[in-house]
C-alpha cells in the first residue's frame, strides 16, 4: 500500500512538473512575442489579470478565504511593481484586488491600508475606496492588532480630498481618535490629538473645491489609463476647474474663476 501511495505521489509530481514546463514554454513564447509588440502584450495581460481577479472575487473559498485574500494581495504588489505594464494599461485591476481582499478577509488591515490609497489615487475610484473601507470596518474592532484606527483616518482622507464630504470626514477622524486611544501603540495620545486637530481645521470650512481639484489633478498626473484620466478631468470640470487642452497633448488645469 505504501508503494502504491508513493507511486501515486510520483505520478502527480510528474504531471505537475510537466504542466509547469509547458507553462514556462508558453510564458517564454509570450515574452518573445511581447518584444515585438509590448503594448499588445500588456493590454492582453491586463485583460487576463482582470478575469483572474474577478474569478477569485466570486469563487467560493472552501474554508481558504484568507489564503485567497493573501494571494490577491501578493498579486496586487506584483501588479503595482510592473511599472512598464502600468504605463501602457493603467491600473484598472486594482479595484478587483481590493474587493476580493475585503470580501475574503475584511480584517486584513495592512492590505486594506496599502491598497486603499492606490485605488483612489491610481485607479481613480475614491467612492469605491470609502465603500470598501466601510465594509471592512464592519468586521473590525479597535482591539485587534495592526492599528485598525488608521482605516478610519484613511477613509477620512478620501472623504476630504476626493469627495469633499467634510461632515463624514470629521466623523471618521473622531472615531480614529477614539480607536487610537484604545491601542497599545506608543505615542497614541499624540496621534489622537492630531486627528482631533484635523477636525478643528475642517470646522473652519477650508476651500473644499481647491482641495478636491488638487486631489483629482494628482490622479490625472499619476495615471495612464485613459478612462481614469477622462474621469478625473470630468470631476475637475464638475468642480469648476478650467481645463485647456493644448495641441501637443498637454492638459493645463486652472482653478475656478472667483465670482
């Protein structure tokens, strides 16, 4: 019986090795083809990553949801590190990775913190960022590790910079201050005070329009995905920003005219 089991293991190992070999040969072929047409290769790769991440998001976890979340976070890091591809395709898959992580492991604080900023800044999707952070926070309490109060402060940042919702931001900063006081982090009182000071600043009613235009301009300058760029330009125009498109392709943005 032991011999049969051993032979079965060897058989499966051989099959796996053959599969890996075939995969590597196919990958090398794709890489050679990409040297001829990098743009086409990266665009096709983006479609494959989008399909893969969508599958992970919707597939049952069978008790391994945490592993699916971990895997997608690793894929996200790899995705962000491929700067050559991102120059061609932009960052359209980030939101899928974010949704998958929150759905499979909403308590994965470090991943949510890392990916939330990218989703707002590079994918240009701050509304979805706030929605996913809220969903993650439903499963989190202030006593868990990884300093979850930062999720509230990141949410508040998006609410200020991108959404211009100062009331929601003040509420988020207030909760961040309360949660930070309950943490074991050194200097927690100073952190809480900074959050409270930010609330005081927001109560002075600063120029929300200029803040939001600056945030969307940052999205515009850090993205190559034309859909995201168009969306950022649309938001800037909605906020009253004056957009001038020059013949050389450069886009000039000026603040709204004062009445």
